[in-house]
């Protein structure tokens, strides 16, 4: 039985957690957040399903109706957004190098392989080590903190200086660091790792700048062993019509790295094992509308869906107003 956890806020601001499985969805009794649920599981030496069972379930929930009403939140957050860290890895999926290599090929025409292709091939060779071994180090980037995490249905807003606002349909792992510094994977979410591909294409050394953007998670946290194969669709709607649509694949069967290897290379850094912190780590994608020549516009709607998740992730695109910053000397 597949357990999914969702966070809910009613019209009066009261928060709660919803547990959903093949038998339906219902509120979890006396729990206000997924992080609280996870902290109880760690303290009690049990798992999330065990805490849900111990708490008990209350009233049934119509998930589609609650999503349409805007009452479903991101499936993870933190009371202090500075303690939610968003990071990710790229060139992790079979086929993911094609779009990236195409983006940078002109800039490295004299080389037999771009750095992107070389990193991808190294991942193919060493990204799935035997259990307990450390494999090839992946590309890694910092994305931001919890202030940049956008709820399902809310706008993904690119800065006023952005050259592009493009979708990246993928899976994200959600983690909580235990009291002794042990990382615990709570589950996986659908994700839109929203990036600025025009900035990245201009100069690969600007990848770090291109990733400092908001991101959105689908409303469901999929608990338990991660599925090896995830197949879904990513589309862009403009004025209610489909502008672009393409299937995407994820899960380890479609990746050049194992999740364990990506996790090992993230959590090997002590600063990412600070007790109480939440981590959202984006695992990458091989499917981008930008690679197909699409140029998004404010008002476009990104839509991502994939089984075994039952709800889509939809977010409109927006652009922020000019926000001039002046540094003062004290």
C-alpha cells in the first residue's frame, strides 16, 4: 500500500496533515505538519506510516477539491525558512546530456566533448556504485532556502532581471536531519525545478546564477521505497491551450546515478547534517521545453503529472517588478 502525505491549511489558517492511500484520504489526528510527523517517527524509532497509524485518521478528504480550492500546501516546510535548504544535481538522467550538450556545443566547438558530456559519461560509468561504495561525484548546485519554495497552484516568479523562466519536471527528495546529524529521507515529490536556461546557455559558469530561482513541489509526498520507474508528462499551457507537451521519465531505472549516490555526495558535507534542518534535493531531468525552442511568457502555466502521484503540479509563470538594491557603507 502506497502512503502519500499532504499538508493542508483551512480557510481559517489552521494547519493539518492528510494521509492518502489506495483506500482514500483522511486527516491525521492532532498533527499540524509533515515535519512534526517525521520528528515523532525519529524520536520513537519508527517510520512515518507507523506514526500515522498511531495517531489515527479523522474525516475523509476530497484531494482534488482541496487542491482546486488552494488549500493544499507544499508537502514539506519549516517554521524558519532559513532551515529549509534547496539543492539539486544535474546530468543525472539517461538522455539528460543531450539538451545540455546542445546548449553548450557552440561555445566549445573545438573540443571533442563539452564538460557537460564528459560529466554525464563519467556518471554513466560510475554513478551507480555497489551498496556501501561511493560512486562518481555528480554536478551539484545550491538553489535557495525555504523562502523560494512555492505552493501548488501559486505563481513561479522569475526575478525582473531573469532572461528566461523555464520548467524542469523531475523528482525531489525530502529529508529531515535527526538530532544526531543522521539524514532521514521522508519521501519523494513531483517537482518543478524552475531555472533560467538563457542565462545558463550564455556561459556555463553562470549555472549557479541560473539556479537561484523559486521552485515548486507537487502536493503529495510519496512515502516508502522510491519507485524505480516514473513516467509522466510535462506541458505548458498558454491562454488555456497546450503550447508544448512531452513525456518525461525518472526513477533510478532511467538515471545514470543511483539516489543513494546522489544523497551520499550531498550529505557528505557536515553543514548539510545540521540537526533539525529540512532538505529538498532535486534529482534532475532529461526533458526541457527550452531544448525544443520554446520561449515561455508570463501567464503561461506549467503542468507536471506522473504516476504514482495522483495530483498534478500546476504553477503559472510571473515576473517580479524591478527591485533595485543599493549597498550602503557603514
